[in-house]
C-alpha cells in the first residue's frame, strides 16, 4: 500500500483499536464485525509469534487444534484475516517476533513510515495511533496471548463499533482519526 493509498484509505474513516487477552473474545468480535460487513481490507490483526503458535499451531500427536482452527475460520472473517498469517509470515520488530495480517501489513512492509520510527511502532503511527500508545501496544504484544485488532471504519460508525469492541471485552479501546 502506498502512502497515497493510505491517505485515501483514511479520508472519512477512523481507526479503532482493541487489545485482547482472550482468543474467544477476539474471535467473537471478529464474527460480529463480519456480520456488519467488515472484512480483510478493514481489519488489521497483530500478535507475537508465541501468541500465534499458542492459538493457531497444530499440537503434536493430535488433530484437535487443526479442527478447531479450521472450524473457527472457514468462510469467515478469520479465514480472510487470520488465514493470511500463513501467507504473510513473520515480520521482525525490535524485541518481538510479530505476526500481522490486514492493511497494516502494507505499512509494516512498505516502508511508508520513516525508518526512524521503527517497525511496529512506526506502522501503528502510520495507521493513526499516537506514538505513546503505539509503544504501549508494542510492549503489550510481547505478552503471550495478547492480540491487537485495529478496525478501519467510517467516521459515522466509529462510536457504535467502539461499543462493539467493549462488548467483547477488548482492553484499551480507543478511536483515532
């Protein structure tokens, strides 16, 4: 995604962030957003490699987690967003092995933000999140089990979508311009 595309993407839209410490809460929110018409071009998901392995890696000697993962993502928003993890792979961010999917990947990999801003922090700033909060999210994602979801929503729906995030127990829910 180019800098011009990012500017156009943001015009008339707001970003809403929420940090999840429960996969089930994250999963339920993703499904709720899908029923409202939000998809892979509207949602960015970030987590550490350890969290990805915790929730998505197949367990040795069992097919249980494969069944749960496939059953949970088939045909849904998670199939589009989370399923992209296998195609995107790992993104290196200082101090954290990061797995990401969604529009924020273009910012992470496209060099659209200044090199001085640095990896994840620079990408979050490029997505409209203030630097001090981007630093908080970078630290939070180092904790196993934490998932950050950033939704790109029309300005007139931002308060309603923020309430949906809160309903599914997201922490640090904020709206950004």
